[in-house]
C-alpha cells in the first residue's frame, strides 16, 4: 500500500495559483485584468462556484429520459 502525502496550502497560496490559472484562461465574461483585480476571497468564491457541481457530473440525476420512482 502506498502512503499518500497531503501538502498543506494556505488560502493565499491557493488564490495565487488560481489567479495565475484564470489570468491565462479567464472564465467566460471576464478579462485577465478583472481577474488580476479580484480579492483573494472573491477569487476563491469564483473558483468554488465555477466548480460547485463538478462531482455531480457522473450522477445520472437530471439527465433526460424516463424515470420510475
């Protein structure tokens, strides 16, 4: 069994990485300049809401089709 090492990351470090990522590829409706001007909190909130439902993509709920409950 392989041991898993988890690196602790501060919010400031995460926000810095996210800022660089989103400045290279800004979300739809935003520019790199707008991303640069976001506060750490706003940047982290934006990332959260952009990926809020990513873990639900494999779930069949909400897909078109016939359901029997």
